C-alpha cells in the first residue's frame, strides 16, 4: 500500500497547536485522535444543551463548559432547596403554593420571611413570661380559653404560674422523668414514703456502681472476706511479736553501714565515741558528745524522748532533727517549747485545747509589755494554732465504754468524736451506752 503524508503548520492550524501546548501533548497521531474525540463530545453536549427547555426565572446563556458547570451548581442548589421545602410541612398550610407562578411565589415567601423575623423579635419579650409550650398553645388556640378575673388576682396568679414554670424548666428533663417514674411505680405512697423509696433506690444503685468499678467490694460479707480477715488478724499478731526484733535489726543495719577502716584494717567509725563512753574518768557530758560526735550519736540513736527543758540543755541550737513532735502541747508554755521547736526541720504540735491550761503558780515568769499573739498565747498549742494548719483527731479509743466520754463529746467537742470501744467489751456485748434517741425511747433519760 502507498503512504499518505500531510504537512501541519502552526500558521495554518494555530488552534490545534494551542490545544496541544495547553494540555502538554506531543504532536502525533494519538494526540490528534484524542483532540478529535473531545471535540465530538463538545459538539454533542452543545446540541443537547440547545434542546433543553427554557425555565422561567432561570437565566439561560450561550454554551460553554464554564457556564455549564455554573448552571449545574445552581440547579443543585435549587434541588436542595426543593427537598428542604418538602420537609417544611407546616408552611404548606399558609397558602396554595403550587398554584403560584415564580414571581408570586417569591413575593409570598418574602412575606413569610418578614413575618418570621418580626415574630422572632417579639418572642424575646414573650419568653420572659411564657414557656415555649405556652407560646405554642397561644398561637394555636388564641386567648379565647382564658377567663379574665380581677386584675390584681390575675397578676398574682400569673406571677405564681411563671415562677412555677421557671422552676420546672430549671429542674431539668431528667428530674422530671424521674419524678414521673416514681409517681407511676408508687401511686399509693405519700410524699415521705416516695422520698424514702427514692433514697433507697439511689443508695442501691450507687452501691451497685461502686461494686462494678471495684469488684473486690462485692466480696464484702462473703466467706472469702471472712477468711481474709482472719488471715489479716493472724498476720497483725505475728507482726506484733517480731516488730521489736525488726526494729533492732534495722537499727543495727543503719549503725553498721557504712563503716570506715584505716589501712591496717582498724575500724575508725565509733572509735572515739566508744572511748568516751567507756572510760571511767573525765567522761564527756551528753551535750559535748552531741556537739563533737553528732553524726555518730544520731546514727545510733535517731529518736529521742525528752522534755523541752532537757532538749534545750542537751542539744546545740541547730536543726539536728528532721521532725520534732510535741505531745500534750496545751500543758507546755511557749517560752519552754519554742527553743526545742527551733532544733527541728519540721514540727508537729499535738494537744487538746479543752484541757486545763498550764499553771504558773509559785513560778517566776518574765513579764513583757509587748502586744500580739506571740506574747498573749498561754501555751505552745495556742500559739501554733494561730500560724499552722489544724487537723482534728476524731477517733477516741481510751474509754472502755463510750458512756465515759459522751458528756465531754456533747458539751465540749461538738459531737465530733467517734467512739472506738475496747475490743473485749464489744465482743462481750457489755456496752451500756446508746445514742440519745434510743435512751429517750427507753425512758431512761428525758
């Protein structure tokens, strides 16, 4: 077969070469075929576009791909609006919308929008007095069902109803549904019994939730818990037996680690301390031992029990102790306890302000003209209460029978003490004390 050749020049076919350049195509038969297909599709779209019916109110323009895309977007918006219009069933009853032409439909819709905006502004004032449900009832049924009484009575009744409606709104939907459920389940109960049923159900639900979060709580009262309590009791008794040996062992470990030795293997740690406490003549005083060999002394004896006066006499005025604890601080004068307080990094002051304060009879006391809490406080506990954080201990375990502390608890401690009777007394069921309500019921007190 013969070959057919054709010469294509840019000057003769400028549009063809422009399309190739814009789309990044090479000049070959495949590219020309692709351009031919696109042109045919475009011609077919133009023919179909020209056969489309003309819609009233819709601007129809000459064919182009950009304008076609723009018109398709407008059509999608119209279809979305039409679907939303179908969902507004309430607005259909306002007028015969299908019988209106485009311009009449637009004008009627503008009137509805204007009325809605005006109603929205007016409803702000209505909401100050009426709930949304009441506003809907007024719009649906009008004011024909209202009976106008005396103006003063009407205003008072209206204010009461408004207050009640606000209470219902603030109460919340969940509370309203809960109250309705209780009323349906217990129709014959009075208000007090309904409240009792609610509290009981609340407690049971809360117990169930706690047991769900902590499955171990569900074992309370079971045989497994009883066995574990017996094991714990036996373990505590065993620990009491060996606690002394454990403390001694730990003290020995602390005293022996670390030890220093010289090059001949002789121990240097505690050597001078052993010499001073072992010699029979010219022994150092305890104060001098603490001053010269404080590291070794406190390693062997980390805990000291002494009166505030003894602490001031034995230990130098520096923070040798990590913690200083004052017991019965209500009986300790400020001038005696304060120096001991300065010898610790942290301080705990324990005492009972309800007890008798320290007496200064037959004692010489320096008087000062200074004013302020520092000078007016009669005990170290009172002074500490002005500056430190307070924590009240509520457990009372010193009375074999709670009746011994009941009077003081009622008249001095504001009934804040929690009784912890003797275990043997509880086990033998010999407690003679009952709360005031039971005593009154039994007729023993009035």
